[in-house]
């Protein structure tokens, strides 16, 4: 596999920055639309902490918790129910 087009350094051409920005906006929109109450609670707390003068390093645990919560919520939304009944 050559360097160009590999996972380590795909070549980018004109207009790619616009494509990346548009994709980022779509992901952000989807994340906002699919937030759980717990994600909203964590996001609000992070915002309050930052508004009160906290630095990112001060709230990195909250950011990590929000990331883990979002990942777990997304996994639950995409889980396929297993076939079979109750025993």
C-alpha cells in the first residue's frame, strides 16, 4: 500500500477542507440530536464549570465521562436484540 491513500496519510485535494467541515457539522448535529438526559446533564455541568473560570485540565474527568457516556449510549442504540425467548 502506498503512502498516498493509506490510512496514514490520504492525499487531500482542493475542496477537501469543505468536505471535512461539512462532515464534522453533520456528526455534531447527530450527536446533539441523540443526546441522552445524562449527556445533557454532563454537558451543562462542563459549560457551567468553564463559564465559572475552570480550565480544560480542571474538567478533563467530566469530559471523559461525557465521552464514555456518549459511546455507551450510541452502542445501546445500535445493539441488535438477540433472537430467542426467555427461559
